[in-house]
């Protein structure tokens, strides 16, 4: 029943994303209109993929660092991505792929640095060190990019933050194809780690006794979740709340088993971001709202409602 | 210089052939040097294209420009005094289109004097005949520039719709609250996002595509006026102006802020929009 509801909701969200938009497209021309074919449809697919990726990355990282406040950007990825994007603009790297690629490289660099810091004091990733390193690296990268922007004359640099605040305006079939080829691998790694992640919730030592190679698990989950997030940042900037709230909603309704939680996080994240992006495009048309604002406006009340129901039980 | 080259080319080609406004084929062995102009409109046009020194006869009514007053009068333009015209030894007679003048034109031709009939009723006719007279007098460039100046009058009222895209992701456009909206109106075009009250606003790419502006304008930080990067982005090709490369990149120094040079900016914007035609 819950599953049927979620799938129905996901289909509805996707359908609305294709059917609704600021431009009026007659129903008879839906399939032929370039506005639908080359703008709405790739954007709807991208919104679903990005939302789903953020949901899965958030759920996995929350399990990894055993911290309910963890979100996909906690580990310094947003800061690294923004530094990459700002550097690309400052160095006048041209072409439509410059910004996404630079953001991706920046996010990967931050990931590498945080990973290295997380290994401090041993061969194993320490979740607490990981969180601290992530926050520190993220803050440092954000500071450097803000310094570049504030010292620069170029309006392009000031506008770089607009892109980083997140949005799916850059969606096209190329970005969709890139993400479709890229995302399945880290997603598969995380789905495969569902059972060990359940055991990790018992604590690292008990998980080890139950046959989980905790050190390897933590590395794989960390790298896969970060790779997923880095790709999401590259194509859509930093979209908040999806990766934080969707996993919690999933846990409230489906429980803590990752075999169910991860697919739920994917479908739920995709659904939330699809609804949010449709609302961002349509609500104040012809203007467009930053989608991150809408995910918070839609996601937080739902979350609060569920939280109340859950605490009452 | 331009006249000299044209003359050279004309003589090199041997002869000049045109079809006049009555549909008659007229051939000159060489560019006309002695012209009798039998209508005020053609007299003014000959002076305007720089061939005034070749006018050796005019009508009583050809009183503009002032220099034309020094040219000998040969009578009226309709049913002209053929004898008085021939007395000026013209190698070209320019007549106004009417039934009587077609008879006169045949008379001149029988006397071995080429005659062209110009029908100048509408403003477009002025442009066409400026080019024809330019050719016949080896003043092609003069004729051309007069023709262009006349045609500009028609082009100015064509209200092009433009969209100022000041940032591409998310797409941000200029609304009615900006000086750019005023400048674009003064330059004879209109802003496709005039309905937005603020100076700028984020809009969906879909909205830009649906509003279908004729030209997309961006403001460059520097004087680097190459096409912006988004012009080659795949999703932007849905916007017709981008797909057809009707993208103007304006230098930020003149257009990046409201300034006392607003008049110069408007003139420059008009010039650049016209250059895109």
C-alpha cells in the first residue's frame, strides 16, 4: 500500500513536471513541441535523477556517520564545488560544460581531502573526524571562493553563486545522458551495501562481529555517496533539504532497513524534487523561484507533520 | 574614390543597361555626363547622389536643392519641350512616368538620346530610383547610400522584440525597472519582459523560448563582444534567436550602467540592432 502510494506519487510528480510549465503548450502539441521535448522532459528526468541521488546519498551518509543531521553536502562537497565553479569563471574557461566539470572536479578534490583527513590516526575512517573534516574543508573552500568573488570585478563571478544555489535550468539531454551513464554505478554500490549498513547501525564493533568488514564498508559508502553528490552538484548546483529530509521521512514510514529505505529515498527524493521544480517554474511564472527554497517550503512541513505523528505514537 | 572605381568598371563593361519604371530597357554607352531632368523629384535625387554637376537642364519647378537653381530651365516636365531639351545636348533625359512622357521618351530615342522614365509615387520608389540613377551616372555608392537612408524610414518602425539575458543559469532577464528597458524602447525595439516590474528577474528558459524574442542581448563585462558561452549550450537552442545566432553582446562600458551617455548608447543599440537585419 505504501509502495503503491509512493510509486503513484512519483508518476504524478513526473507527469506534472512534463505537463505544467510557464509556457502554454496545447495538449495536442505536447509531443511535438520543442519546449516540451528539449526543455521540460530532460528537466523532469534530471530533477528526478538528482532528487533520487541526493535522497540515496543522504540516507547512506546518515547511516555511515550515524548522525541524523548528515546531508549529502555535509562532507565539504558544496564548498569544493563552489570553489571549482568560481575558479573556472575566474580563469575564463569557456564552453557549456566548463562550469559543471569544474564543480565536479572541485567536489572530488574536497572529497579527497576530507577522506585523507578522515584517515588521520589510523587506517580506518573515523565518522566523527570525517564530519569535522567535511565541515572544515567546506568552510575553507567557501571562504576562498567568497574571497575570489568579493575581490573580483566580474559580474559573472558574482552570478556564480546564483548557479550554486541550485536549479535545474541547465538541464538538457546531454546532462541527462551523462547522469544516466554515471549514476547507476555509485547507486549500485550503495544498494549493495544495504544489509551491512543495517548492521552498522548497531555500532562498528557489533557490526564487525556480525561479519561486516567495517573499514571497507565505510570507504565504499563514503566514496559512492560523495561521487553521487558531486555529479548532482555538477548538473544542478547545491539543492538543499532533499538529502536531509527525504531519508528521515523514509525511516518514519518504512523503518530503518536500508533494503527498503534506499529505494524509498530514491523515489522520494525524485518525487520531492520533481514537485518542487514544477512549483518553482509555475508558482510565480514568468518568474522562477530557486528550487532549493521550494524543496524546503514543501519538504519541511511534510517532515514536521510526520515527526509529530511519529512522536505521538 | 568610389565614384572613380565605379566609372572605371562601367566603361570597362562597355555599356550600362537598366530597365526603367515603365518597363523599358535603356542602354547607355557610357555613364551619363549631360542630364536633363524633367521632374523635381529626379532633379533632387540626382543632386542627392552626388551627380548634381551633371544636370544640364531642369523644369521650372525644380527648385531644390539651391544648387539646382543654377541649372538652365528647359520648360515643364509633362509634355516637355523637346526642342529646348535637345538644345542642351543631353546624353540622358530623365522623365516622370505619364502617358504623355512615354511619347516624349520615344521622340528622344528617335533623336538618339536615351531617356529613362521614373515613377516616383511611393517612398520605396525613391530608393529604387536612387540606385538606378546611381548606376546610370556611375555614382553607385551615392545612389546606394541614399537608398539605404530612405529605406531606414521603413525599418525604424518595425518593433523588434528583444530579451536581455544577463545571466544564463538560472536565466535572468531585464524587466521594466531597468534603464536597459528604456533604452531598448528608445532604440525602436521592445523588451519581451517589459511586464516584469523589477530591474531583473530569474525566469524559466521555457518562458524565454515561448516569448520568442527576435534578438537575445547580453551585456559583456569587458569590451569582449564575442558570443556568450550559453549561446552554444544545447538547452538554449530551443530559443529561436539563439538558434539563429541573433545574439548581440553589448560592451559593458556603455551598456553596463545608466550613464550620461544614454543618448549615445541608444544610437549604438539602434545601429547594432539594424546591423543584425
